[in-house]
């Protein structure tokens, strides 16, 4: 049983910053690929960023240069530092984890945390 618990969402003005955290527990290892997804109202869920166990990262083009994903394997926690937030970043942000050490897509999901950016 794997649990992912997100925190750190909230309401922020455009141009502001937030840091999301995702604490993982259960049978999950430091080499699982971890990712952040988001879902805006009326839109499909999309990948924002993901990070491998050794720190390799992938970002969606719209957040490159503004968001940074990182992980602390000792704490089984992954972070998403979001700077220069825009109204279009509004949505529910979900933490995800792969089933294996290589990426085959998200297998485990958190419950989500709301991020609202006012323009």
C-alpha cells in the first residue's frame, strides 16, 4: 500500500510563489519516478514535471524556468517550487509515483492540492 499526501497549495497573486510537498509512505522506494500533474477546470490532467531517483528531470514547456521539482529520498518527499505563477497555473495539483524505477506512467496518486492564482 502506497500513500502520497500533498500539501502547500493555496491562493496566491500572479507573480507569486508556492512550494508544494508530497510525502510518500508505504512500499515505495527512493528510485521510483515521482511526478506532479495538474488539472485545470474543464481540462485534462497534464504532466507538469517528473524526477527520477537519481535526479533527472522533465518539465512541460509552459513551466520551464519557473518551476523546479526536487526530492529528498531520505524523507521520501518530493517538492515542486513554483515561482512566477500565472493565472493559467491554477488547478488541482496531484503527486504521482511510478510503479517501477523507470517511467511507465503514473501508477500511484495523491488526493490533490488546490492552487489558485489570482490575476
